[in-house]
C-alpha cells in the first residue's frame, strides 16, 4: 500500500494499529533509500505457465462455473486447486475488490465450506473491501478487516487446520516471513500453500530453502505466483 496523505489520516484515526502504520512507513523509507531487490531471476529460471502448474498439481482442469472467473488474476488457478483438494477450509490474506475471494468461494460453495479472509483496507485507493463478492456467496465468507499481525492469529484460532491458503497481503520481506510460518503450520498434510507476487523480494525463496521445500512457480503476466504442496 502506498503511504500518502489519505492513508496517513486513515491510520491516525485508528490508534490500535499505529504499529502497523509505522512498519509501513519504515518499509517505504527503506525501499526509497535502497536499491530494489527482486527475485525475478530466480523465479524466471523455474517458471512454468499457469496451465502447466494446474496440470502438474491436479492432473486435469476443473469445470469452471458459468460465472466468469478473473482471467487477469489467479482465479482459475485458485479454483482448480480448491476443487482438486475438495477444500472446505481456506484462509486468504489480502482481499482488495475480491477477485480471488470470489474464485475461492465459488469452489467452497460446492461443499458448504468456509473462507476466512484477512485484509487491511486500502485507504490510498478507497475501494470497498470485497465489493465483487455477490450476496449468494457471503454465507461462506468471513472477513477480518485488520492487519495480518492481529488478524492471522485470530483467523487461525477459528480455523486451526486448513486445506489451503492464499497469501496476497503485506508484500514486505518481514511481513511475509511473519505470515508464511503461521499459514504453513496450520496447513494439513497434503494441503496447498499459494503466494502471489513472489518476485517482490526473496521471502518466498528463503522460506522454501529454510524448510527444504520444493515449490512450483508460474508466471502470470509480469508477476509470479508460487505453490507448495505440504
């Protein structure tokens, strides 16, 4: 999230998350002062297409519901992975308008499952969190509208074991290295861990190497998404 006048005012009105704001300011300062470090080369060297990733993980393509899934994001991938797992319990971090949220919910609806999403509003763009989620899917969804450091423990307290997770929130190295272990520990054996924009820094690479994990990486447009099977 960009740190600007609007977002500053938004945070100042919420004293309980001043710490989150200060972390974002510090990350913004470090980014401005240092040379950008991205993991493009590492991702590019291993990247396959989203279609190949789906086939390698699931062995086939799920029948997509008549409602259109976002082609620009990871909707098709997420729907196929959730269907393959027959997932009933999913945690997602980062919602924005809710394109990925809708894809996950369309799968969970098939099994009366549940999605818990954590999200900090984006006052810099002033969009309504999850505005794309239709009323018909709302019963399968719970939104915790707080920063990850407070929201993730709460979400995993309600859903201590999950079939799948999708990380798309705090893109800083420290933010990922806080959230990744929590999500991984909650993931059941055979479950699937998905993280978007893994080329922003080396957090995904380091997490995999530190834990002896072999991820699949796919290129989606100009960005990369990583998938790990537990």
